[in-house]
């Protein structure tokens, strides 16, 4: 095996550049093979100037930088590619062109770094004969088959810092402060950050909440002499017998965008409890900037392990972090079991034990 492609798909996450760097350095120092960077996810295989040679010199010191030097594409699905035909935008299956292009380039395998959506595309290409190795990436920490995805630790630390800052202004102005964090359908960021930073209420997608119960919690807190409150809300949280809240509708290629639930909760609390509320939506601050030491450490190990799998012909697998070590699992197995907060796990139990309200 002499030539591999590497791409980063989906949203960006701190640590992507560390994966790229590690794969390139491992190819150079351990296996004597070539790595080609594919820009803008799978789109780079179909675009002019979509490829870039990667050498140790070109990846020097990128591990400390956020984002990805290769770029990413949330809508870069070759099985559903938006093209213009006769003045009309239509969705076509361009996967055959991608498979042909990979063969023309002489790529022995693709190292695909992404979340569940990007890795699902990799699996589907594998079924068309492409050799793939997966690397799990998402700040949401919701990819199955691994205990940890890189990017999560950085997002978590940013959320904890935000909660710490909101605590001080909540105390100063005697307000209830709400922080909305990312996570899609998994509540890991909200739960871990809220538990770490001392939130009073944590709302996550896995536990549909009761408006009346969270209002009761705030009233009880105020009656107990506390003049403020801190509520951490995952963007995918939803009320009992209610739906998730979206800030943007979906279209031909993109899913609806979650967002706005914290503002609805704030309005309810203000009306029901007669308290002043403020809402902060952390948004893409969670994605950007310098990765933490843990995310650099994990991403570097992932990159080296992915190249090791590719160079030894172990295709159709995804690198994984389990019980303190980097290993690998079948890609199909990882995608078959999306990860969600374990409601019987010790994190949820700890939150309940110390009096944090989960809305149920």
C-alpha cells in the first residue's frame, strides 16, 4: 500500500489538524507511503484543485490550530449531490464518479475523519468497493463504538468556562441564567458541563422535561434564599409531549437546524416564576479555537492508528478509544449503535444525587 487519501467531513472540531499531521508523519516515518489531502470533504474528489499533497513540512505545527487545513463540507454527500441541470437544481447520485476518481488517482484507501453522517458515507462507498478507514470526530461525542471522540473535551471546557462566568453575573443581578449548548440528539456536553460547573437544572434530549417541574425547581430555589439560578440546556432538549425546536427548516440536503429551546424555557420561567432571565447561546464558539491537550493527544493517536490500519490493509474499520487505549472496531458496528447518555449511568446518578434537576 503506497498512496492514501485523507479527508475531513461534516462540521469542524478541534483536533482535526492533529489527526492529519499524525497520519502524514506516520506515513513518512513508519510506512514510506504518500498521503494526499482531499479538500472540502468528499467534494474534493469531484472539484478542480480538490487535492493537495501532504508532506511533513506542510503539516508542521498544525496540531495546535483549530479547524481543518483541508476544509470540511456539511453537505458533501456524493450519494446526494446538488447540481444544476437545465437551470434547475436537482439532487443526483455522484458516487460512481467518486469511485472512478479514486481509482484514477491510484489511492489504495481513504482515511475518512468525521461524525456519523460522514462515516455513513464512507461505509456506503466501502460497499461500492472503496477501501476506507474511519476516524470518529464530533464535539457531540455521539458516535458509537468509542468512549470518546476528539473535539468533545474542548467543547466541554468552553461550556464550563461559560457557566462559571454566567454564575458570577447571575449572582450579581439576581437572575436566572440559561446556557444553550450544542449536542444534537445527545446530551453529553450539557450533562458533563452542567455537572462540572454546578448547574441547578440540566435539560438533555434523553430526558424529556416538564415545564411545571422546572418552574417548581426555580420557585423552590428562590424560596430557599437563593436569588439566582443556572440552567444548562442542550439544543436537542424537548418538553414532555412536545417537539424539538429548530432555528432553520431543512432542505433537499440539510437536516433542520436545532436551536431556540433555551429561549422558550426562559420565557416560561419568567412568566411562571416572576424572575428575570437571560439566555446565552454558546453556538460555534464550542467548535472553534485551540484544541485542549486531551483532544490533541487523542487526535494524534487516532491519526497514527488510522494510518496503521490503512497501511496494513485493515479496511472497513474505525479507530476507537476504549478503556484508556486506542483500538479499532468494525465501521458498520460503530454506525449501528449511535451513542446517547446512559440514563442509568453514574453521571446521571451523580447529578440526581447532588440535587440537580433534569426536568423529570
